[in-house]
C-alpha cells in the first residue's frame, strides 16, 4: 500500500532569516546522526539487493547447487528460457488487465468520492481493506468464488450460467482478487486530482450551454488525466509485484514472476536464476514507479 | 431538463458508489457470515446459524488432537513481532522525520524517497533478498530476521505519519522554547515530541498493523518455532478449509478494525493519502 507517494503534501515554506536560520543547513554534519539508525534499516534492504545481484552472476549446477563465478548466463536465460518468458508474459497480461479494469471501475468511484460530502467515511471504507491481512482477503475470495460460493450461486440462480463453474485456481480468480486489492490505488490519485479541479470551471461550461456530459468530457476529464496516469502507473507497478493472489487463488496453476521466484528460491533452489529474476522484477517495477513518482510530484506542485 | 438530468446522474453515481463499497467490503462480510454457518462446507448462503465454529476455535487454542497445533503460539508471535517492529520503527522513524523537516540539504527529496521506498518495493524481493543474505551469514536467530524484515516494512509508515504531524507544528513554539534558554534536546523532548503525539501514536498503530498483517515477507523468513499468524493461516488453507478458519479470520478482522478506528480518530486516513478528508 502506498500512502506516501500518492500525493504527499509539499513541505511548508521555511523561514530563511531570523531565528530559524541558525538551525538550517549548516548543522547537517551533526544532524546526519538523526538519519543513522534509519540508514541502517534501509541499508539492509540495499545489502539484500546487492547480494541478489551478486548471486545472479553465479552459475548453477543441479548437484552442487550454486557455484561461485561471474557469468551473465542467468540474464540470458531470462530472455531465452521458455518458462521464464511465459511467466513474464502472464504477469504482463494479468497486470494490464487488472490495471484497465481498475481504471474503468475506479474512475466513477474517484469522481463520486471527490463530490461527496461524506468523504471522510468513504476514504475510511476505501483504505481499511488495504490494512487487512492480505491472506484474509484472498481467503474471502476463495470462499466467494468456490463451487457453492456467492458468485456461482448468484449467477446460476439468475440463470446466467446453467451450472456452477470452476473459478478458483484459475487466472481469472487471480485477476478478480487483484482488481479488488488494487483498485484503491487507482482511485486515490484520481480522486485527489478531481478534488482540486475548480468547480466553477464546470459551472462556467454549463452556463455556456454545454450539457453535463459535454462539460465533463471537455473540462473535467482532460483536467483529471494526470491523476489517471499516476493511478495507472501505480496500479500496474503493484500488479507486477503481487504475490498473495497468485499464490492463494492461483493454487499452482498461475505462474507469475513472483511465483516463479518463490519456486526457484524455495523448491528448485536455483538461487542464481531466481536472483536474476528478482533483479529483473525490481528494475521493471522501479522504472514504472519512477515514472509514477514524477507524475505524483507534478500533481502535488499543481503544474500538471 | 437539466435539473432532472443532474438528479438522475447523482442517483446513478450514488447507487454505483453503494454497489462499489459493497463489493469492496464483500470478502470480509462473507468471512463474517461464513463463520456463523452450521455446516462444515463453505456454501452460500450459509446453512443455518451456529456458534460452534467459534467453539471449535477453542479446541485449536487447547491444541486438541487432529488439529493443526500452535495457534496460540502463532498469535503471540504475531503480537510480539508487531510490538517489536512498532517500537523500533517509532524510535528510528521519528528521528528520520524530524531530521527531514529540520534540515534542508542537497538530495533532500532523494533521501526522503529512499526512506519511503519499501512501501512500494516488491515484497517478494525483500523476502528472498533477506533470506539469501541471512543464509549466507548463518547464525542469525529467526526472531531477528523477522524483526529486521518487518522493521524495513514499517519504518516508512512512521516517517509519513510523524512527518505529516511535524508539518502542522508551528516552528515558533520551538523557537520560543530555545529563546527561553532550552537547549536543542530539551526543546525536542518537551515541545516537539508532545506536539506531534497523535502523529506518533497513529504511526505506531500503523506500524503494528502493517507488521501484523504482513504475509509475503514473513513467508520467506519464518521458521518452525517462529510462525506468525498469517503463516499459520496459510498452512491451514493448504489443509482442510472449514468455517473455523473464518471464525479466526473474523476475530482478526475485528481486531484490525478496532485499531484502524482508533488511528482514524487520531489522523484521518484520508489526510495521510493527501485528500482533504
């Protein structure tokens, strides 16, 4: 979950002169001590990544497992190995589907929240599921999508389906769970942009005899596009790194990059290839996140 | 015409919002309903009403024969792990948030980004990275692995909440204290900390929740004797799924909800995500 980047309020302007000045800037060498414990914690994540990078250059042998060396074979395998390629395509396919559905379903929600008087309540309802155990949400979907679950009962009852369908342990159930899990990340940036659009613009358009639909299409929608872009990038990045949904609802039938990494690390014990896959995943996700961060900052500055 | 159209639009949007939030909360509602079912199968609608799956939970607590053991130990592990990650990230995070506000320096934005990075970083990679590192150096007790993993995850949330509180704090208060002869440390302890109390408490609760609810990183770092609750639930999901798991989940959801409501009172969740709440 991303509370931070969604749109952190910019720091208030600081007084440069007068009483405040002697505390700014100059004393950083000592002030740096404040960051030391934090740097140790975040530094350990960096160390973990460096170890993954080093291991990704090692060779692998089925008997001796990891063999120390300097080779790029694992990165070549990322491109050539049909299993890795299939997992990558599957991850992309799920990620794109989830992001698009989130956008279509989420935009009206963001619009509704930005216009609502009960915004605080709606925000709570939107964010609360994010802080629930991811496993419990997947468990809930396991129950709902089961053979006698709500979805099958409802759709057969309404006559849409002749008989209950097998939904769990399919890519479809993974996609359904991930839409549910990630849609708040689409809604939040869009809502925060929509809420800043001056309502008089919409009214001016209406006064000029544009209907509500035209006013929305030509005024509100274009102005909200920065939020749409931010939400799309954020949702996609998170969809690429999702793990619980493919693990629980995929039930071994859905091979995403994260599941492949888990298998290499814990089952086949091919650490070098698993490390290369991890590094590749991080690079892809960070690239998308960087684009998202730039977009979020642009929104926060109001220049988008 | 326009006013009719507008009202129709509002009704449509309103009903869509109601449907959406029903959908959003539905997995938790279903778990809640299932936990009171009479039969052992997970059907909808639940067949009858009973509390016996909660009674069954009591059997788990007593490690009755034939059931997966260790529920109580797992629950304690989770509570304790959450408390450790919380304590650690509050101390470390408040210092970082304070430093980020007080000092302007080159690369300030980048440093802030780095501290917030774990929020969006792929958790699988955090998990496997730490796993490989710890197996390389050996001898790291499993509690320490878990605490470090969770500290990485929870730290950014404390930095965000404490930082949001610090942003609303009037610097003139601190300046006044310094002008009256308080030194830097006294000012920090007697003025700054008490003024951002609500931010710190909500950051602490946030940290505890993130740790308590985390599965992915935990999954790669747990060991036989240190098995936090989500891992226990996962292992049960691999076995027979019966409504007792729904009963347990309901209790966990209720606990989470209570913590969330307290947090929401302190700092509106909407404000933390940059909306005007």
